[in-house]
């Protein structure tokens, strides 16, 4: 039996037709997931930015002890949610971005 005859014989088998591509996908997927997990663990080891580094770039951060859940809740409680006005933002295709549109829909 020649090599061509053997390939023709195995190519008609379902295990060869569907099993080999499945195994190849499983092995290739394993290597692909390995690369993604390496990226995850590589960047997970990074330390958060310190306030000193942020000051160096011109960003002022609040002290963690100054911001609490209760203080933020008090700020939100003071907002009047009963009386508000819906303001339409400017669209990129409008000519005058600083003036509200008077077009009717």
C-alpha cells in the first residue's frame, strides 16, 4: 500500500477528519491561553501609582482617609433630583457647537 493510498484511506475516516483538527485546536488553544495568562500575571505585578509620582506629573490626589463612603453619600444627598433640565449636547455635524440647535424633529 503506497503513501497516497494510506492518506486516502485515513481521510475518509471520521476520526481522522474531525478528531485530528480538534486535537490541533486544543493544543494551539492551550499555547494561546498561555500567552494571555502570561500577560495577565506580568501586569498584575505592577505597583499602583503613588501620590508622589502623581504630583510629579501635575495631578493632585486626595488623601485616602479624607474620602469615605459617608462623605460621598452626603454630597449625593444634597443634589436636587426633582428639579432638573435635560440639556442636549452638541453634535459633531452641527455648525455652531456653542449654540443650542432649534431644529425640529
